[in-house]
């Protein structure tokens, strides 16, 4: 049996294969064809490799300058590529992007056929009652609108909620490309990929559409101004109706599901991973602030019930923990991306004569 420390992508690779098989089986059973979801910078199979190339280029020039100086950038570029970009490193980066892509596409397609496989069973009534009980028999929408208002807060939270879409793949590209310790990149890729899988399971455990779409609570959000988030909510519900009208021939992917909040699980994963890996306090603060504002936005706009977002936090923690175990990072001391890039160890790149090359940012 392969050691997870020697093969950090073995675990998530198996998970990706099983996810693909489940998505294909669901497609065959329902008759709904598999689709590659469009998104930031186009289809996933285009934007992920493109982001990796952009991250590589972004780090290559500074690394070349640090290695050989401003006047010998071309020689520096050659040395960085020759001595630092080993075949194993390139393969690990490609594997991280591939497993993330397979898990994400599988998740989107399994989420799309959710209403077909679960039928009319929805848990919104129970989740809404629980929400009101938690908030003292008051609709949470009114609580958040009273506390934060419906002006600047709505615009800020809308921005934070939507910036999640490009931040997720960009963060993956940054960690995979910039981390010299390959197990750190594998850890992050595994944790992020697992969010899609565990989140899909949660959708099927408690199918729900969320407060903004549930007839018992939707009217409470009418006081919110028009934002890009509200436009997205309208588009997703229209896609749901189009899909349900003719699932087999619909040209859209169904994307409505409340329990659990993957916005919360993914941003918590990002924040917790950064907290464990990065020593820069500013970056760690940004990570936690991004998660906190995202958590608030999921409730403020009615995407999720409180229990959905709390479950998302649990999923995020679980994914980081499993990712650490699967990639051999479970008992490893806290490390930093900065120290990974400048560590004086046996894995540091060497020149033709065996001399240790200067550290770089790639």
C-alpha cells in the first residue's frame, strides 16, 4: 500500500475517481448530461490551468531577479526553470489542479440533479423554525437588517460574497505554485477538493432551498436593495425553474441548495489553512476577516439558515484535518510558505556542481 507521505495525492486521487464515477452514474440514471460549469475566466478546464500559468509567470520574474539581478533576468529565468521546476514539482501541481477540477465538476453535476433524486422533500420549514427559535422567535432577516442596515452594508457584503468566486481558484493556484514543499500544496488541494464532496453529501442529507427562496421567509428580504448578489439569486432561481421544467434538455445547471453552506466551509478552510501555514499576521487576519464577512453575508442575504452556515464551518474544519492526515501533515510543526521557499534543507535546489542555489520566490 502506498504511503500517503510518499504519495500525497493518493487519497484525494481515489476520492476524485469515486466522485467522477458517482457523477456519471447519476447522469446515466437521470438522463441529464454531464456539464462543465462556466465561471470565472470561462470553463473550469480552462481557468484552472490558465491561473496556474499566470501564477508561474508572476513568480518567475521576481525569482529570476533575486537569483541573478536586474541585468541578467534571462539567465535567472533559465536557472529557476532548470534547477527549481523539476518534473516532480510540475506533476504535483498538475495533479492538484486535476483532482480539484474533477471534484468540483462532479460536485456541480451531482448538485444539479439533486431535486430529481430527492423529489419534493425539502427541510426549509424545519430549518426556518429552528432559525426563529435561535433568534428569539424573530426572523433573522430583520435582526441583521436592524443591526447592519440596508445601505453600505449590503454593498460591502455583496462584494465579499461574490469575490469568493475568483478567490477560490486563485488561492489554489498561489499555494500550488508558490509552495516549495509539495505536501503543503497537496494539503490545500485535498482540503479544498474535499469541501465539494462533503458538501454534496450534506445537500442530499437535508435538501433545502434557503430562506431567500422559501415562501415562509422570502418576503423578509424585500427590504434589501438591488445588488449583484440579488441579481445572482434571481438568476439561480430562474435556472432552477428552467431545469425542473425539462431536466434532460435544459441548457443550464441547477445550483440551488442551502444545507450546508459551502461558502462558509470553503472560506473557513482557507482561513484555517492560512492560520496553520502562514506566520504573517496580516495575511492571517485577512483570511479570518474574509471568512467572517462571508459567514455574515450568507445570513444577511438569506442564502442560508444559521445551522447551514455553522455546518459549513464544521465541514471546513473536517476537510483541513483530513487533508492534513492524507498528505502527511497531521503531526508536522507549523510551517510557512515563506520558510518553505527559503528553507536550508536537503530538498533545496542545487546547481550543476552540487552547490546550493540562492533561494527564490518560486
